[in-house]
């Protein structure tokens, strides 16, 4: 899927996480429809998650892709990995993620893996540590964790201290650019 933005054309990576047939019981019987959860990202630092529902599969998928595109967030990455550890709970799903050294790869379950691939993360260690592995809740918890990521520059600005103090580097040494 290509999208026009400020005169530049860029490609978005689309992935369908879940496609379920759901039903609603009414007086007249059961009404069947399809629910889709999708992830959209640019592979560099933006990712979005959305759901869509319709009586036809292609329309449900398109609605999910549109919702994911509207809900895109920017995440600052650190050499292809996340900035810091995070443990987040959404619904009954609890996830844990932490940065990994270069060459580790994406170690994650299916819902988290799709989000990391669309985001452009190359190295990360993550796990769903709850008894529930519901893909929708795991995806929402992952997005919540990514929204909470802060770079050392952001933390230094909030606290009113230097980046070196945040990183624990003494004034004589040179801090890594993160």
C-alpha cells in the first residue's frame, strides 16, 4: 500500500493479526460477521494497530488497515532495538520486552512479532508472561508499551538534567548517542 505524504511516496507494511468469524444473536436468529485486527508500519519508526468488522472479509480487512493507519504512533528506536525494558498489562495479557544486542533478532510471539516487524525493530527480547495469550490483548499491550518508550533525551528534558547524567556516564567520558 502506497500513500502520498508531503510530495514523497512511501510504502507501508501491512499484516493481518487475527481474522475471526463472530456472531450476534437477535430475535431473528444469528447475524454473522467478520472481525479483523491488523498492524501497519513504515518499517522505520512508525506503527499502528486497528480493528475492523464487516459482513464480508475484504471489507473487514480494509477497515482494520484504515483504522491502523489512523492510529499510527512514532517510536524512537536505538540501533534497531527498543530504548528500555517495559512490562505492561492490558486486559488479562501481561507482556515483557527488553532491548537486545545486535544480531539477536526478534524473539517474540506472533502478535508482538508482527508489530515489531512493521515498526522496523531488528533485535528485541519479549514474552507474554500472563496465562492469557489472546492476540488482541497482547497486541494492545505491546502498543501501550511502545507508546510509553522514552529516549534518554526525553528523560533528561523531563528531569532537567543532562543526557550523561541519565546514562550514568561521568563528565570525562563520551556518551553513546542513543
